[in-house]
C-alpha cells in the first residue's frame, strides 16, 4: 500500500492537487495523509493574558485546522468515493516544509502531492516558496500540480537528464506511472560542445534498460539553456508530466532555485515530478 502526503491550505489550488492525486492513483491501494499546518506567530493583546475560560490563539488555529480538514475529507468522499483509498488527518503547529520532512520520515511517505501557483513575476522563484522549500527538504518524490490544471492521464512524459548521476532507487515511481498509463517517456539531453563522456554513455544506456518495458525516446539538443529546451519541447509536443531528478550537482538546482527569466517565459504548465537522487528516505 502506498502512503501519500497531501498538504492543504484549504484553497482551491490545493484541492485541485488533491483531485489530481486521487485520480492518478485511483487503481492503487493508498493511505492519503491530509496535512494542514498553522503558525499563529502574532498574538493579539487579549491573548497575552492567560484565561482558563478562553481558548488561546493556538487552540483557535488548531480547531480551525481540524474543521478545515474535516470539510476537505467530506468533499473528497462525496466526489471521489473509492474503496481502495483510506484517509488520515494531520493538523500541526509547524512550518510546512519542516512538517512535510517529518511526516515523510515518520509515516514512510512514498509521494507528496501539492499545488503550486508558480511564479508571477521576475522576483519570484520558479515554483513558489512553499514548493521549493518542500523540494529541498523532502527525501521522497514530490509532485507539484499547477493551479487550474485539470487531470489527464500522463501519456506523454518529458524527462530531461544530463546523465550525470546514476539511476536513483526512487526512479521506480516514474516506471510505475509509465507502466500504469502506457506512457511514452521523452528523455531530453541538453549539451554544450563536447559529446557524451564514457560515464554519460553508460548512464544513458542504463536508462534505456530501465525503461525497456515502456515506450521511450532519446533526444539531444545543443546550445540551448535547459529551461529554453524544455519550453521549446513543450511548445512542439504534447506533454502531460515533467519529471526531473533532484541532483544537487547538476543543472536541476540552477534551474529550480534561480529567479525566473521572463524572456524565456519558463513557467510550469504541467504537473512536475521531482525525484530525489539519494536513497529512499
């Protein structure tokens, strides 16, 4: 059984991500952990004086959080009834990224699915603060769903790779998604100048072996930035899911944690699956 963490702030954007997860995993036996965090940092003067008869501000936030989780669960059971799915609720006084990290370890989470509005101007990072912090701290795959993206089966998957890291164990989740949806995996390599090294050639061959039971194609694009190459590919081809390995020594970190370059217009338009390069948890 899979354990899936679904952070929610009770917005329609976060519920849209929940809907995506429920439909993507509709045939899987799953336990979904609905997570809401709250941080009542500022206290009104009236709460600075202790009163045994009045709830503290923290208790008010806690109660609101639990009520919100109950509303979400009721909505899910009404719109997506599924005997294969079980739900648990988590309400926590904590920062979101820290709580995600703790829950991933404690609950042995296999996948985090969360919504992201993405960047809206040149001062923001690619996916929005909460998502980026979660990606940096999370030791399991994280699937970010753009606002207003309606679910469709991920038939066409774009997987940029620089062939600079060995295949991570957690790449199995991409294999599972592709097998379940009869997906085509488009493996995109962007290079500058020299051809592949011997080690890169070995990793490319290993990828081909890994996806031997799934449709896959290799592409090479020269002298373009990675964001531009991804953008151009998506303009010319239907893409349902973008997948990257979070290898801190490759192009990924530069791509994800830099300011958005407006002239490229690189914004996440499709679900974005980030797979850690390390071992499971």
